[in-house]
C-alpha cells in the first residue's frame, strides 16, 4: 500500500469482503483492531480510519470496552449502478485525470470557503446531502446532487474563473456516464460529503481541505480498483494502487 488513503481503501475492501462472504455475521463482534493490524500488516491508525467509515454508515458499531460489532450487512451504498454504458481504458483514464485535476483545485477552494461559510451555504449543502441520502439507486438524482454540492462550494468562493472551470469539468464528468461517476457506489459521496459538511459547519478550513483531498484521491483509488479488467491492457497504471 502506497499511502494513507490507499491503505485505508484496501482495509475497507477487506471489511466489505468479510461482510459479503458471511464471514462476519450481524450481531457478532468482528476482528479487533490489533488482529486486523497483524493480519493486514497495516497501522492501527489506518485500521481505525477504515472502521470509522463503516461506523458512520451504520454498518458497524463500536461499543466502549467491548469491541466493534457488525449491526448491518446491507452494503447497497457501495454497489455501483448496473447500466448498459460502455467502458474503456480511455474513458477510465480520462475520469482519473478529472479527479486528479480536481484534487489540485478543490481542496484549497474548500479551505477558503469553509472558513467563512454562510448559514445559507451550509443549509444548501445540507439539502443536497439529504437528496443524496434519499437517492441511493436513483443514479441521475444522486449524481446531480453530488455535482451541485461541489459546485455550490466553488460558487461560494466568488471567483468566476474557478466556477466556470469547474462547471466545464463537471460537464465532462457527466458525459462519462453513471458507471464511472459511481465507480465505487454511493458510498464516497455520502461518507465524505457528510464529513466535509461538518467541517464547514465548524468553519474548519484546514479540515475541509484535508477531507476534500482525501475524498478525491479515494475516488481515484476506487476507480482503478473497480475497473481493473478495463485497464489490463493499458500502459497507464495507478500511482498508489491499493493492496487487497
């Protein structure tokens, strides 16, 4: 595993695999943090970060002094939509370039906007996140709310060049179809947007920047991990491909 985001993504996939296979049963305690560290050869911080994602989604529950328990095996939030859209190595790499560009620009925009976020902006971000939460399985509504969440942040930076650039970027993203926009399912938008919104509410620009960067880098990791079959003949590889 190459970096913290890739390590966490790999651990998250391991957790999902155990839930999907029935290795971990609802109501039972899962492997401890120490056991996961030893089995996967990763740090406790990375394990804790991965577990926290499932706790935030209501799949795991941490009980003080007792451990972490599986409380739901519903992983629909991670399921990418079934579509008839054609994929290609070229389209996947193009999406990777979009995410990479966004990771250069959006974290700093998020930092600036979060520090002075207005009540109106926070209310609108809450509304859009609510639409996303109610749109699992409704691909178009989910993706539209996802894009508008990011565009509202860009709009609030009051830089017309930045907004115009990001609108153009999202136009290209939309053209690539739902299968790439939702490569890792609905999880990324729900989990990270919730954390980013919380940072905005606290006017924590540094945290907002860190979370936005992690969100976009995680998107690249998941995009490559979930589309390996389309990239097997491509000469471009992911820098930081997560370990399974």
